[in-house]
């Protein structure tokens, strides 16, 4: 299953997102370029994606969802000493990265989580029966005839098209369920992925050619989020209004199928509230729902707001000031107020990454602990350091 997920993810990532009608802003990074860098710079020798790659470092497909780019940069930094030591042991050259390249790699590692591992068909059969889907829908000739057969969805590996079909027919389905006294099913965790796997196994669809969907585009999803009227309840950045919740919290650490489940679980409340306000229930076609879900998935990724005062506290508490702005004695590291590196968040992260081996050597020789950054500490630190930048550095 892991191999199938990795092949699917890498196959769709081989088609550059920029060539498909949407491009990521420079500060967001390009996942397609990040994939290329991940392979060319040898990251794959130590790190795997869904179990495919090296084993010296962690599998990047199992971490990252729901964190901002700077939070992911903090995770990179925290593991840098182990990475340096592993590179030294195996004779690997430390890969240096430009600001854009690092943004691309981090974006790729975040984006790859959009591709779920295939679900468990045995569990999917269980959910299909327990949630009473089988009473209305049939797969492989087994099941009810109130609703359409679901065999056609066997063309897809991921459950996103199934989720889109459920969403579009949701109000009608839920009305029929109310009339029959059948509770509307809800989905948690990977249950939708499991049902999709069951449909693929049980379907009588022949011939069956797997349909590989284009990579979902967060920027197109943002435009659809506005065009479909989602902003009227959730706000342009998904941060919520008096009518709808903050979607950043609702989708935190979730994959595509899990976000699809959350949307379905709230769709019947949403449809009734939209009717009361005279707002049309939005419908999706093609890969539109995948694009909107990708937009929701990325809501936290590009957050850059931070707390300057907290950043200054971190700068001193983590020992950064001891090398870069000591109260007395010569500085060991450069005066960051003169450095262009502090003028943009990813520029700072790239500079830290590229100089990490030299910094680690100095800190190891002086028996100084490597500073770790948790939560939003990297973001706060970046805001504080930008406030120190002198005009010459900013240029």
C-alpha cells in the first residue's frame, strides 16, 4: 500500500503544478521543483516518502501536515545535528540550498501529505455496512437500489471523487435519509479512504483503467473558495465569521480524505443554514473539490505573523545573543542587524541551514547545546530579527 501511494504521489508530482494553470507564489514554494531537488541533492538517500527511500532519517510522509512553513523549518533545524553527524559518517556532502530551493523542498514535503495511503478494504466493507451505506447503494451487485451504484468510483485510488459526489448530492441524500428515519453517516479519520478501497476491491466495473487526477492546486482552490461563496461564512482566508468556524482549526493535521470527511460531517448543518440565509449550496465538478481541500490544507502553511517581543526573548533564551549580539566581548557570529538574511523568513532559514555545519562545529567545540525551536518560536524569532535589520541590509 505504501508503494502504491508513493508511486501515485510521485507520478502526479512529476507534472509541474505551474504548467497546469496555477502557480505558487515564490514565498510558498513549488512542490514540483521541491521534488526534483529532493532527488537531485540526495535527500532521498537518508529520507523516505511513504517508506520508499533511505532509512537513516525519518520518513517525511509521516510528518508535516498542519504546520506552517516556518514550523517545518524549525523541525528541520531541531534535527540538524543528527543530520550533520550522519552526513559526516557516510561521507555525504552537506547540501546547500538557496532561499527559493529550501522553500520548494519544504513545500514538497508538505504537499506530499495530500496523498493518503490507500485505505483498508476490509475496514471499508465494515464501514459501508455499519454506516448503512449498503441500504441505498450497491457495489459489485450487492446493496440497495435507492441511490446509484458506486462501481464507477473504482477508477480512482483516492476518495476525493467519491467525496465530491457525496457532497453534490448531500442535501438530497440527507432529505431522503430523514424521510426514511436513517441517521446521516459521519466519517472519522481514514474511514472514507477505507470505503474507497472497498469499492475498488468489490466493484464489478470492467474494463477498469485507473484515472490519475492532476495535482490539486491550492491557488485555484482559493479562487474557487471565493467563487462558490464559501467566503460568505468562513471569510476570505478561512478564518471564520459569525456564520462559520475558522477552518484552520477544523483542518489541522488532516489529510485530504480526512478533510473531506470533516466537510461531509458538517454539510447537512451547512446546507440548512445556507437555505435559511438564501445562499445556494455550492456544487463541484472535475477536481474542484480537491483544489478547495488543497487550499484548506495550506491555510496554516504560509502564516508569517509573529510576536516581536517573544522573538527577542527566544533570541536570548536560546543563546543566540551569546554569539550574535553579546553584551560584552567579541561576537563569534555575524551581527545580524547587518545581514540581508534576516529580511525575509525563508532567507533566514536558508542562511541557518547553509551555515549549520560551521555553527555545529563551533557549538560542539564550546560544549554549547544546540537550540531547538518549537511551535511558533521560529516565526517569532524571524519577526524580531527583521526588526533589527538596518536599511542597507534590507536592500
